[in-house]
C-alpha cells in the first residue's frame, strides 16, 4: 500500500496543525472562494473510469470468446460481403447498453454532511476538497480520507482496504512515528479512509485527501473491473445456441454436399445458412434495454444479471420504515405513569404539561443526535428529528441547552436502545445522570421505579408494568411506533419516565402496488423493528394479508430465536409480518424462504438491512434515504425511494424472459422454414426457389412480451416446439405451393422467384405479428398498439416494395414487378400462419392456464 498519500503524513499531525496546514477553520471550515481555488489543484473527489473497448474491437472479441459466434464467422463474413449489416447493428446496440450502464453507475447517490463557511449541508461527495469539514454516523460511507477531529465510540469497517472484518475503533490522538509519516494503514487510527463504512458511533474530521490521493484511490487504480458474470439463463441460451448451430450446421453440410454434386455455386448454397446467430447478442441487448427502461423509472440496476433474476422473484421482503412508510415521524401521543394518561398531540398542544411529561421530552432531546438549523433544515434520524420538533413546538428546547454530554452509547439494532450521560452546565458539583431511550421491553427491563417528580419515584411493580404495557398496546394497535424513556445513575436500576408514540404515514401508492404484486403471484412480507401490534396495524392498512383474529401471521425476533432453522422453514410460508427483528433475524427469514425454493427480493435503507440485502437474490436499497452501506450491498437502487418502482422492476424482469423466448419462437420458425425449403428443393433436384440475396433479406428479429414465468421455466417447452414446427410447416407449405404453382412450365423465371420471395417475406411479417404474444390474441392486445413493431413492419414492407418495383434493386435481387392481384393472392396465402395461430390461442384460452396460473399479462 502506498505510504505517500496525504493521510500517511497527517496521521502524525495534531488537529490544530492539520487545520493550519490546510488553511481551514475548526468551526466554520473552508469558505466558498477557498474551495474553488483548492479544486483547481485537487480536482473533483472522484475517479476516472477507463473507456471500454471500441465497438469494432468488441465485435471481433466476441468471435474469440464465444464458440457459437466463432462457429458462425464464415457465414457472417459472407453476409457482410453481400450487404447484411444487421449483426454490426446488434453489436452497436450491445455497446450502447454497456456504455449506458457506466453512466448509470455515476447516478448512484453518494452524499456527505459538509460544514462550509459555518453552514451544515448535505452535498455530493464529489464536491469535497482538502480542508473541508465533514461528519458521519452509523451506516455512512466515509467520503474522503479524513483526519478525525471528534470520535464518539467511532468504529469503522476497513475490510475493503485491510481485509480485516472486525471494525476498527478510532481515536483523535496523534500517532507517534520515528519518520514524518505512518506507513501502515492499520496504525493510522486517527484517519477515516474513503470508502470505508461506519459501523458504530459517529465522528467528524477535516478532509486531507480526495480522489486518487486517497488510500482507496490507490487500490482503485490497481484493480481492474471484473467482467459481469453470465446468469444461468444466459448460459443456457448460449448452450441452446450451440446445439441449434450444430444441428443447422449438419443440415447445411448435407445441402452443400448435394448442391456441389449437382453443380450449384457454393456461395449461393452457403448464404442460406439461417443459423440463429443472434441469440447471445439478443440476450445482452434485451437485458441492457431492460436496464435503460428501469433507469427512466428511477431504478438503477447495478448489474445486468439482476434484471433477468427479477423475473423469478416470488417473495418480496420489505423493511417497513422508509420503504413502506415516509420515514417522516411525528410525535402524536405522550404517556406517563404518574397520571396513567395518554396525552394526545395529534390535534394540537395538550391543555397542560405535567412534570413527568416535560421530563419525557427532555430525555428525548438529550438522547438525540439530530439537528435543526435556523432555516428549518433537518439532519439526523427520523425519530430524533421528531423528538426535536416536539420540543420546539412545546417551547421546551431550552431545557436541554443547560446540559453537557459527557459520554454516549449509540443506538444499534441489536441492543435497541441509546444512552447518554450528562451533567448540568457550569455546575461542577452536579452529579452525572444517564438518560436512556429505546424499545419498551428493553427499557422496562432496566427500570426499578417510575417517575412522578424528582423527589417522588415509586417502585415499578408488576401492576405498574402491566399498566404501562396496556397503554403501549393501545398505542401500537393504532400503527404508532413507541419509544420509552428512562433516567438514573445505575444502568440496571433506572427510573421509567414515560413513552412517546410516533406516526410514520404510509407512502402514496404503496397499497395499490402491494395489491398488484400479490395479484401477480408475488408474496409481500413486511419486516420491521417495531412491536407486533404496530407492525400488524400497518400491514392491515397497506393490504398485506393478515389474520385479524390473532397473530398467527406474525413472528417476532424472539420467536425466531426460539425456533430451529427447520421449524422456521416449516412455518415461513404462512407468515406475512415479522416484528422486533434484528439483522440476524432478517437473514434467517430470507434463508428460510430460499430453502423452500423461493426467489427472494429484500428492500431496505438502513445499515441493519445490509446483511439481508446482500444474501437476498435481489437486494433493493433506497437512493435518497438509504445509508451508503445499504446501497453498497444492494443490486438495485431506487433513486426516488418509491416502493411503487419495485412493481415496475418486477414487471420488467418478468417480461424479459418472454421477450427472448418470443424472439426465439419467431427466429426458429423462420430458420427452420428456410432450411426446410432449401433442403426439399435441393434433395428433389428443383432449382432453389430463393437466391442468396433474397434469403439474406428475409431473416429478421422480433422481441415481444409475455406473462411472468415460474422459477426455472425451460426455454424450449413442448408447447413452444410444437408452435415452432407448426408455423414452419405452414410457411414451407405455402411457399412451396406458390413456387410450384408459378413454375408450371418447368422453367424458373424472375417472376417465379419474386412471387416465392415475396410470399416468404409476407409469411415472415404475419409470423412476427403472431409472435407478439404466446397466448393472448392480437386483437385483444391491439393490432397497432406497439409503435416500434408497427414501424419495423412498415419499413420491412416498404423495403420489399422497393426490392420488387425499383429498377436498381430489381437488378440486385433479380426480381420483377407484381400486379395487385398477385399481392392480394399472396396476402391471402401468407395470412394463414396468423389465423391458425389465432385459433390456437383461442383454443388455449378456453382451458385453465396450468403453466402460469393467475399472472399479470404484460404483452405489448
């Protein structure tokens, strides 16, 4: 690891010397003009991404990397010589898809909390320059190399730099070194490195290195980006392509042998090789286009394979706070045990405030790391912000200004509480007092008395605890999140002061999206750290199926702890709500679903969601409210934090498999028909009904949508094979009928081949129309509902008319003009493939859909 980065030197500096060296200010940071000047020399805090291979290089690389395309090199060269550019166009589309992915990666939200010119703001990390003051907390990714100024129980995961999985505890002390720098990264305990993750506590510091001048920048410059792995679906497509190529190659070898024996020209024979060479490219392009469509809908797909995997998702585990709800908390009720009363704040301030009520709010303000600036901008966790809001509304903020914080134990999802030790300002004789807030069960377990006043603290006996839980249950049943407050000098003999209840409203459109997902065969499961009563209440409001009579649809973290993995696996299918969960419980839930064969998507925004996001088949993080660690662990990032976007993502994933399968249906039927037509003509000694240029003109692609698929649905089903063979037989029969009818005199003329050629092209167009959907009638979809398809057909027909009516193309394709009666007769014959397939769809729709069940139709 390079020892000459700025952090190596500044680790030996005191905070004061660091600030002085970087011409900054310990309280206010840099001013705007300083930042502009520094950026001229330091540049932006980002890395330069190397340009990918040129499209031409990429084109030739695929011949070496893919045996299927290598096999087809000869036929591709012939196609290019004869004017067929569709392969080059497909490669260009693939290149555009990959370049778009590079651009999408830059859209991943990556922000930091910056103090500049005395003002705290959330800005893009790319804006940082040496000398800037930044702050970070649990779940944040450190935005640059930072010399720490404050470190409150700060522990940072540096595994991406050191390989050590245990978070490293940080300090602000100077590192003593015999030289002018500290070479070992592990010894730089007063430096927070760019790209590392805050696992515990919080801190602040001054930026000493940005971009390539960071330790992470050194690593970045040495590591080449790994190639995106193929999904099982892509591998199976390549395998299918190989088998089809070998089969086609064997047939072509027979045709070529017989043709050469008969004295035909080899170029004409070779040009009929209608091998499905487009399969690998179609897979990549279809996935890439799916990524682009999702980007327009505010979902960033970090890897191409994730798009296809979405098509198999049948369980979506959703973190409640910030995903299903707005994560904008408001304190609506306050409970104190002195009067056994719930004070309702939902419709305004209470008529009176008791001593205990004020003490509850005081603890909420002291046990708090949020900030609200003079302009009303809010920084911090939603629950902390809600408590500060309530203090301000009730004019009680002055009560917390009279205390100094001595120490803090930050909240984490395992312990479910946060505490601070405070002392009154300017009063050295005052004792230190612990203030604690957290889940009701944990806080009550630490309390031995309850608060009436400073001089009156009765014992918290069993009846008192039952009274507390009765009121908490009543508030939780309304969908409110309840936080308990306590204080005292003995950590295990605290005084229970009271509770606050907060409401976090559901996001708009969530209920409708959940209904559509459930209607599409996707199970929606809610996971939350709230109580079971709160969780069940929110679940009912959002339309997640629960049993109103009891809690049989709900498991708590404690329930999961008491169960074996086999027991959890046995009951997981009937559970839709999980409450009081920790990160390990979320992982156990996902693994239980996966062990039952489900494909699981997990959504979340907090650091406690990251382990579950990582092990899920698809991890989905929030872009705005999500922590850096959750975005890092996820496969998909919702830029707008809207749960509704997940519905669009699942729909897109479900459609991709059928886009490719419909393409396969169309190309196979066309390829088999072309090969059969030439084989029959060659074996029977008849002249080829189509010349080389005409066959190259015929081959085309069509990618349409189909309903969602089941997990591991085969690409080639018996029904699809039967459909392909039926369409091929119709095309061959109709084309041979036209050819033989026209060639009654035994001589092949330009009119004969033109009629046959046009017949095949018209069959192609009607077959493409049929392949828009496997099971739904085109009349239900709307004949003109797909604009891109309509344009493709229009240009194809226009091109065909030019080929048979424009003199220049007549010479190239050896055609001659046809009359209106010829065109009408051909339309009657070629439409047969469409009408027969429509009859098949009608017959299929009269029977129950055994393969797919009730699903969302997605044809276009």
